[in-house]
C-alpha cells in the first residue's frame, strides 16, 4: 500500500498539530454492550455487493466513529481462488480466513471473489498526543472486527452463498492503573482505556455456533484460564450483537427489493 | 433503425450487446412524438442533483461527502505544520506583495497536497492494490493545478507566526473576519517573520464511481475546504516548536478584483511570467465553418463566456495569419 499517491507534498517533514494544553483524556464509559453500529448495504451500485459500516463514538466531545466501507466485486469464471483480499498484510490474511469458513465455495467452482475493504477512519484521534502512542496496534483489533462484519454484509448483499453471516467482535482486558483490578470490556475504545493488557477478536457464525477465526493478543496476568474463557465469551457476545445488525439490515434490503418488484 | 430489431430483445440485453446504438436509439426515438431521453431516464441536459454532507469525519480538520447520482466521493482535509527551516530555498514573504509578486507560497512550498484515489473498488475497471491509475493521476494533477491557479486558499491564513503576534491575531481570528481586520493582521505580521506553515493534505476517495469524476471530486474539495477548521497555531520560541490553541476557520479567499485588465495576444516571455490568466484556443478554419479543437484556460477569474468568444475570434484571425505564412 506504499504506492498510493502521486502528489507527495513538501520535501521537509510535516508534523500533526501539537496542542499547548493537552486535551482531557477521554473518560471510559461503562457499557455492557458494543457501540451502536450503522450498517448499510448497496452503497456502490457498480459492485455486485457492497456495504458501509460506521460505529458510534460514545464520547460526545470527540464525535468520532470508525467508518469502514466495503466494495465487493465478484468475478465468475476465473481462477479457482475463493477469496482474495488486498489489504494490509495481517488484516487481509485474517479477514480471508474469517470469511473462507462461511462461503460455500463448492457452488461456484472456478470463480473468484474480490473483497475490497476501505477503512475511511479509525478510532485513533491524531489530535491528541496520548492516543498517538498506540504502537501496539490495539486499534487494529477493532478495525478487523469491523472489516469482518462489513465484508459479511457485502457478501450477503452480493447474493453469494454462505452458510451463515459472519460477525466480528472484540473484547479486551483493561485496567485503569496498576493498582485497580483489571476488567473485561466489550468493543474497547483504545483512547478511553489507560492500559490494555490483552484483547481478543473473534469471527463467529452465530446460528451454527462456530468460530471461523480468532486473534488473541496480549498478556494475561498469571496462567488464569478463566479470564481467557471470559474474554472469549465477551467477544462472542459482541459478535452476536453485531450479527443482529447485519440480519436487520439484510431483512430491510430484502423488503425494499420486494417492494419494487 | 435498430429499434425495430430490438423489439424482440429486452432493453437490458440490447444495452449490453450494443451500448452505442442503444443510447442513440433512446436519443432519437423512432416515434417523433416521444421526447428523447437518455438511457438513464434523464433529459439530455438534465443533471443529477448533488447531495453534500460536511463534517462527516471526526479526525480530519474538514471533510465532505458528495453524492451525485451514483458517484459518491468522500474528501478529507488534514492540516499539518511545516517549519520554514525545513523548506528548501525559503524566502520570507513581505506583507506588501500579497498577490502581485512572483512568489506563490502555496505552489512554491507545496502547501496544498491533493490526492485522488480511485482504487477502492468503486467501479469494476479500477483494480485495487495497484499504483494510481492514469485517470487517478490525471485527476489529482488537474485538481492540483486548479487549486493553485484559482488561488482558492488564502495563503496568509496558512502562515504561522511567533507567539506575540499570534496573541494579537487571536482576537481577530474569529469565524467571520472582514477585510478591514484582515489588513490589520498584515500590519501586525509586518515585523514578525513567518516561522511555519500549515500544509493541507486533501484526500479524495471515490466510494462509488458513475461518471463525471472531476466535477464531483472538485465539489467535494470545495465543500471540505469550506468546512475546514484549523486550530490556532503559533510558534513557541522557548520550545522551538509549533503549538496549537482551539479552533479558527480557514476561510476561502474572496479576491478583490482590481477591475481593469488587458488582453495580450501572443505574449512574450516577460509578459507570460506576469500574467495571471492564460487562454489558449486551437481552431481549424480549413472547412466551411470554424472548428474549435481545444480551449484551455488557466488561472485568474476575469475571462468569462463573452471574453472566451472574443478569444476565439482572435484565434481565427491568428489562424489566417499562420495559414498564410505556411502557404
């Protein structure tokens, strides 16, 4: 993805704005569910299927959102590649495995699907220096779960046979500081939490109760398998929440289609 | 002609098999009582209604989403700062030479960085994951030159001064700033050297592509720039860095036209360097009537439709001259 621009700007280094008084760190709100999701299918009429996903930002001060968009193009009669994603390394690979489990590839032999996900905006706010030091890439977890959800919606919109709609969900083990006990949160907003110990992103088929992909990262305090299980469980709850949104949007699309014809 | 045959085909099949006759058949219906319509149901001169939504991105300083039919474009503007010491061949602008001088800060220091991306799967013919296509590059370049030649962004608003000057400016940097205040700002800035500049990164993403890309992209850039709010920035001498305070608006420049202009046909090198606006008309008079092969106009805001016609007339007489010379 290095070669994307032709007008490169000034030769000298430019820096994002640095504020004299740093903005107040965002306060983590206690939620027992995921952030609100806006999902819309069929936004690109020229593609076979497409979907757009946007996450609500619970913090009114930063009216942020994670916007993900997916274009999806199906090609019939090409190589026997089931699914080809062109995105940043690990994200593309994980997304591919997550979706591969859901698509019934046997029905369309010798055909390929191009799945293109464009991340319009991530959770990171570059205006606040405290969120710029997210070197560990916790944000990527959220991006991936959004990618999975939106890709699944677009595949369904394209009418490609799937066993189920895949949904992505994230849960993380966070602690405010070193003294307090760590808690598990669903759909963590990286900027809100002081310290993230571990996070887990799961791609899940809710009706079949199957996991197509799991990405776990971080360190769990002690060899505590219960925490690990809880983290997984919470991720699955997040997946189920996201899946409800997909189902609702697809139902609406079907209804709209019936209304016209 | 093809309409009678196509009666047995469905219109969508006809459109796919031979798109060009299909369009022509729609534009010239066999039955003269029906009004000619385009294949998309529009009248020949009917446009799609644009739909514009601004401030849709939270982390950008300005953003806009423009939807024109099935063409959807998202544009984000981000400001970053660059120190004048990091600019090669930097020359301090004097406050007096605002628009007339040869120094064009925005162009010389590359303060505006527009890029258009088509590789988002917005249409089947643009493959993702490849370097920018010819169309994407052409669009970016056209937008780049238009941004500079139209002088849309007021460069003085991109300058960053040391703190003292900044303090005085701060009160004036309100959302609505009239001309008089703008002059005050120059007076304050006179003895203060510019320490840094804002660089505006303008990124345009095509979400969906259904024709007319330049128009939609430019609309998105206009809407996003109008929406852009940069933090108030000043140079902190102690920390030797640029710091920001809460927000002001970067306003589009309303350029004062002096009113008088001269048209110089066939300019020489000296004139060319001084002219704000150039019009090049290519005509062919060999046939019975004049054919216009190309009109390109760059920069400035003086030449309108009337003047363009005059230019064409000038080009016609010039053609005669050159034709005679060749013969």
